[in-house]
C-alpha cells in the first residue's frame, strides 16, 4: 500500500513588526464552537469537544499554527482552553480579541475572563475587537483607556503584540492605523469587497501585520456558492479562487479559515498548494468574472452607481443605499443570493457592525418622494426606488441577528 501523501506545508509570512512567522492560513474560532452563548461548562458536549479536537489536530498537522478567537465568540474560548494543552503545538500563535469599552476596568475584566476561559498566562496577539465608531477609537487611545490596559498587560509579559479588528468606514480605519498605536489589523478585503485596499497600503507603510477576516463567508458565502459564480471560477472552486486572490495581493499576510469541521480546511489547503500558480490561474478567471459583471450591469452603472449617494445616517429611515446597491450589483453579476439575503437581513439588526437599515420601510415609513429628496446628486435617482423594491421582494422578510463572529 502506498504511503499517505505528506501534508502540504503552509508557508509563512513576516507579520509586520510583530516579527511573527505567520502562516498564510489562520484557524478562525468563530464556527467550531458549540454555541454563540457562553454556556456553562456542564452544557458543553463531548461530541462538540471531539469535533474541535479533530479540527485542531488537522490544523496542527498542516501547519495552521495561528488560532484566533474572541471574548464574545460564545463557547469558543472555553472549549479551546480545555484542549490547548492536550493538542500541543510548539509553533502555536494564540490570539484573542476583546471589544473596547468606555470603562477601562470593564475592558480589563473582559480581558481577564478571556485568559480564564483559555486557561493561559499569555497570548501572542491581542486585538481591540471592533473599532467601528470614532468613540471606540477614543475609548481605546485616550490616556488610561483600553490600550493603556493592554500595554500594562504587555509590560507584565501577558500579551505579545497588540492590534485591532474593524468593520469601520475606510476613513476611521485609516485614522486608527495612522495613530501608529497598533502592530496589526484584522479587516475585510476579498474579491467582492476591495474598498479597504488603501487601508492595507497604509498598514504596510506602518509595517503592520494584515489579517483578512472571514474571506469565505463574508466574501460571498463561498461555502455554498451560486451556480453562476461556480461556473465563472472553473476549474477552481470559488473558495480556492478567492483565497488565491487574497493571498497573491500585496500586503496580505494571512486569511481566516472559519472551520466548523475538519473537512472545512480542505479547500483552503488546496489553494495553498496552488499558490505558486496564482499568477497563471487568476487572470483568466478575473477577466471572466469582470465580463459577467459588465454584461449584467453595464459600463454606465459600474462607473457611476456610487456617485451622489447619501450616507445611511442622512437618508430617510436610515436606509443604507451604498450597501443595498452593492448587494444589487452582486446579485445581478454573480447571483450571490444567499450572501445578499444574509446581508440584507442584517441591515437594521447589526448595530455598529453593520449599520443602517434595509429597504423594507420604502413605501411605508419612507415615501418615494422622501427618498428622491436625498438623491438629487445621483445619476440613478430614477432607477434606485425600483431597485430597492426588487431587493425587498427578493431578499426581504427575514431579519438576521448579528452574532459577534464578524
């Protein structure tokens, strides 16, 4: 019998000024936990722990040495804490994330809970989790604020490098990076959402590590891709295409793999095996995807759809027009309905992680005349109300409660 093939070695990249050798795939802790509620220990099942053990063992075997979790990923920290010593890994890089608070003592209490759940005396990476609003950055950077607490823990040897995660607008991400207070950043950037490219360039200029959040799920529900995008990405699976797209881009050091089961790692390992062929594989697929987008939407729309759109806070009913019209484009170009439905449902329910409202209020609390009143600068003012109605008909009717996984 032939010997089983050796695992594909996961390459590493210098993670900015942290100087860590970061694997290009990171094991994200937002899907392998049993519950999004922080359950008491006696409610965590042996089956859930066995599954997580298998995920950790496979990740270690293939070189995914970086594990990242968060204080509010339900049972993730507790379950990891029970297994970190049992599934030993001398190369492990452990990261957790704690949200900023106006009261630094409350932030420190959350941080202490993270360490207690993980059962560790030190983490290699700590992120201030969710700097999404100006006040979050102020709570973090002000004298005696959350960063001061983190720095004290760092001086005591309990924390390695300190970064931040964000869903903020580009301007605020840039302000956080430009503060030069952080060693790395967790942000969104992948094929369907490239607006944060200037933030990556700025992070590179500051020698910061760059970690891409959830490229498979937030990158279009590529775990359950549409037939259209699957055909356009052939011969690659959309997950493999998107991984190659991210990892071949300048400034990206690692991308998150949110594995609920051991087999969820397989597509990402396939991508790593093809990484040295990315320059040959990607151009044809990118051309195909762009041609489909142009055929579906037209050059005029693509050149100007964002022009003159008010911010969600300045729109009647706080309807988030930039996000909704982006979802329209994703639907028309690549039929990303599962993803668009989830995003549509989050609007109005996602708080500062996903602000603004969907189009459900149009023709009710918000009249078409009120909407048109803020669209005077848009070249698509005549079409936008009809587009919103189409989105509501296709995607509406199901609110989505945002989990702390984002």
